[in-house]
C-alpha cells in the first residue's frame, strides 16, 4: 500500500495530541490516544504486527514491525524507526492548530513540523517496504512514542520492550533513526539538559520597616548575578564539543513577593543548564551549585531542589557507520546531506543511552517547531520519506 503523505499528515495534525507538560490540565486536546488509535488502524490496514505499550493512562506507545529476510532472533539485522506522537501546547497560535491547511507548498498546523511530518515520512517508508519487501532488507520496527516534549518517558519505556519476553521487539536493535525536524540533515550529536528550581527564603515585614525582614528577592539577585557570571565565564572553562559547542546556562522564570509594600519572604527561579555530549547531568548540577557557593558563600536560606528534568546528550562516538549509511541514503534521494550537531534534545539520547547507536533525521526546520504558525514544507516531507525508504531497503549494509 502506498501512503498519501499529505493526506496522512493532514489526518495526524487534525488529531490533537497536546502534551500537558507536567501541568494538571484537562481538556479534549490533551494526551496522545487519538493519534495512537489512528496509527493502530493504519497498522491493521498495512497488515503489520503491532503492540501497544501503556506508559500512563491514555498514553500508549505503539510499535509495529516489518519483518526482514532473516529474523533478528536468527541473526538478522534490526533497525528502529522512532517518532513521537505528542505536540507542545497551542497557546498563542495565530493559525487554527487542528485544521490542517495547505498553502504555497506548506502544510500549516500544530505538530506539522514537530513531528507529525517526520512521523508521516517514516510511515510512508514503512508502508512501501511492507509492500515491496526488498530482498536483504532488515527487520524494521516503527515505534511511535508518547511524552517526548516533557521528559522522554515514552522513549525510556520503549527501551524496556526489547528485554521483555514476548514483546514485538525480539532483541536490542542494531540502530535507531529518530524523527525530529533536522532539515534533512543527519544529526549525530546533540546537547543534554538538566533543569531545577532554586528558592531563596527570607522573612516578611512591612516595607516601611525593611530592616525587620529579610528580603528574599535581594538575596536571589546576588545568586542571579553569580549565575550570569557562570554563563559568561565559567562554561567556557568546561571544554567544547566539536559539533555542539560549549555548555550553557539560562534562568528561564522568576517569581516571588506578595505585594509591593511587603518585604518578600520567598523568591523562586528555574534554571536550565545544557550539557555537551558526555557531561553527566548530576555532575553539571553539582558544578553550578559549587560555583554559586564559591562566589557568594554557603547560605542555608538558599535551597536548590533536585532536578525536575534530566536528559543526557547524544554522542557521536557510537553512531559513525549508521550516520554514513543515512547520509548516503539521503544523497541517493538527491538531498544535499551532511552530519551535524544541534543544541536541542531528542529521544535519540534516551535510546542511545540504552546502547543502541542512534541518529536524528527528519523534514522541516527546528525554527518552525513549536511556533505560532507552525508549518512544514511538503517537498521536504516527500524527500525525507524517500531517503528513509532507501535506508530501509538495506539498513546498515
Ligand atoms: Zn519533536
């Protein structure tokens, strides 16, 4: 069966699958189950064996398989295609998020670029391979995961499938291609991240007598100055990755105080520290805390929570042959393709950390992901699918 790529992408965009991003929200647009049900029907139509893996209520990974010439249990090759089902929220969008619209060679809608386009490109390749079954093709597992945008728990659950008896993935895959909008380049390395909250505690007083209180915002401002120096000076001493540059630090939110006439008794910030491949999240967190303490001294009224989000980076140490093959497949599909590094995180790091050489590839630019008028260039959709099909014909050979 040949898949109509534009129709499939339109169908997927029309099915809202918004990630709640850790907030206690409810509404018909949240969670991935509509997309999962659609994919289940599609895999049935393609006559592929598939398995649903519940990660949280209404949040299932769905995994289908195209059997290659030699089963993986008998030494045949096994390749994983992976794309996430969730999108970011739609607040502030200037277009109808779930009414896919094609205009000037682009398809507009939430998730068109990140990553229902990449998912569609993979589904198109899988459908062709399932029909043609070229001799010598590897077994291909198409995994559609939940919760990529807030903590990678779907991909992490996926990596448990291949050690589960009776699961659809007989053993650990030999290689994984993860869909994200890379503008048809092969991403071989990307940064990781660790995020946490930090509180400054003070003592409230009437603002006409500030000496009777302890101003938590003033206290936090000293810490913020120190964090700014961390970003401007300290990170450059931590080394560079050839493709990803140096680590970074940013403070993304701040809140505190009750009213302008009260000395604030609390102030909270959220810190985002990006890691270069090879850096360990716990060590990076500790490094920031030690830097602050060396600058402003130990202060029992400063409290760093444990990280609420951790993602390791993707290293290019283990994925060399896989990347070469994917670059070659893309060039066969007339795509000017090279190996690159990027600053954002992906599911490839979670799959790579489980021991599977992993790369990232997909249509669309990260510049259009998560935007108010998210769109995907449809010529990239077709070319991505062609490149993935060509890779899938022979796998790593
Ligand atoms: Zn994505």
